[in-house]
């Protein structure tokens, strides 16, 4: 019986689509299967039970093998980690599932709203060529966003510094007053307009921002009504010196941001980092503890660190925190003063590369399925196995807000 049902699930790839499927199977000593399905399925008159196949109430709790409570896992995060929020719902189409058993076939017809079980949407990563012509860059980005939306993307991500060449000399020249908006910030005005017109969420890469006498590397997030939901200022500035390879000191012109940015959107709770921010796992851990489904990192790794670390860091952040990670780079321009690595990528909560590209201009369209986060965390219950008796991550901002 176990072998027959395992084959049925694997052949239908239900492990990836139905988080309550194989992980919820248990087997009785009489070789009759017990399939734990959501209660709403049990109540449906569309379910026909086989002679030896019984449907019982779903049990979603997971009991780790180790006595995790003695290790105080909840104290490994201060304040305690927030539960993963229920994201907006995307309804699944009518579906049919067949369970093959030695005594016959169980047929289940699904035509229900699956709520937290099915939350799927397409993300678009726009890897753009950047020129010295700011207006051209803005119009080019607009067209790329429109193309991504036309291909089904509900969330579109742009690269780091997409409206300007990446150089300390360019940042002051191309900087915009985002808070003033309008003509003072034509790049964000375009993002707001296209988000509203296309009814999509946009993580607007990053642009140089002028605020008073300071410059920042800033990422703006817009909702489907064109409202500015959040602005992330790059927290960790790119100050490196690798002799004979690359030297870049962002702090010569830019000021570091001082606030982690996590935002609730129509496509879930998203944490934001910019390029060098991805190297600091503590920031990603804070986002995970605040309930992020996805972390977006617009970034422009270079030809020295890109081949070594770009994919490695993305997969590490995703696997360690069991969530999605999306990155978006500018396309490579061999003639530019700063040459970007490219390779924009979407990584899943198991650290698996779901979609990527090379270094040329490209628009990646890929599916995000938040039900996989719960599934992966059930398979590997890391949050229940942390050693709060030995270590602790402190979210200073949340801790101070409680005092």
C-alpha cells in the first residue's frame, strides 16, 4: 500500500504542489492507508472513499524527534520570531487527483478555495542594460516592466542602480529626491505610474537618492495602486579592496542606511536588501524572524566576486532561513567602468535555483509558491531545533520598540 501511494504521489509531482500530500501520509499496521487531508475535503460530497481507504482529520502539528523544548528554541530569537503570516490568496483551478491502491482507485475532484495551501504567483526579474542617458534608462525600465507584466508577472524586480552608471562620480549627478517625488524623482514617478496602471507590485531596484546633503543607495517598493510602501537604504556599504582585482569605496559618496526594511504587499511579506547587504546573514535572519516569505536583493556583483559568491550567497540565505530569495542584476557591459556579473536568479526555500540567466539583458519569469515554505519547514523543522540555551539573534529595532 505504501509503495503504491508513494508512486502515485511522485508521478503526479504532488510533493511540490500539495504540501498536505505525502508529508501527511501515515500507515496503519493493517496495511490500510490513512490519508490526512484538510477537513474541508473530508466534508465534500465529491469524495468517493475506497473500501479500505479512510479519510481522517488533518494533523498539521509536527513533533521533532529531539526534546527541543529543553533547548529553548524560542529564545534563539529576541524578541521571539513572528509566525509566518498568511499571504494573500491565489485561487487554484479545479483539479483532479487520483490515488492508486491495490483495491481500486480513489478519485477526488477539487474545486475549492485552498486558502493557505495554494499561494502562487509569477515574479519577473528584469536584468537591464544601463547607459549614461538617464531618460533612456527610465524608458527602457518602463518597457521591461510592461513586458514582464504582459508575461504574467505580479511582482517585478529591477536591478541595483538601474538609472545611472555605477560609479562614485555618477551618484551625485543622477541622484533624485525620492521624498519630494514628481519631477524631483522621475525614476520613482515612473515606477509608481506603471505599478498602478498594470496593477502589479514593484521592487524598484535601487537608484541614488539625495536627502539633504546626503546620498543613499535606495530601493523603493510600490503596491498595485502605485503607492510607495517602503524605502530601503542600503545598510552595508560596498567598501572593498582586492589588490590587482577591484577597489570600490561606496562610502566616499554614499551614507549607510540604518533600518532593516520589511513590507507587507499584495504578494506577501518581503524583506529588502541591496547587493552587499546579502553578505550579512544577520539581516536575512532578522527578516525571517519577522515573517518574511521572500527577500529581494537588487545587486550588482562584479567580475571578481560574482563567479565566486553570487549564487552561493543567494542559496545560503534561502536555505538557512527556509524562504525565497530573488536577486536582480544589471546586464553586463564590458566597456563600463564597473562591470556587473549579471546572473539574476530566483532561489527556493530549499536553496534550489529555480530560475536564472546569463549576463545579457533578459527578463526572467518564474513561479513562486509559498506553500513550499511550510512544506520545507516541516521537512526540516529548524525553528524548533535551535539552541536558545547557547545562542541568540537580537533584533535591536524590534527589541527597542517594545521598551
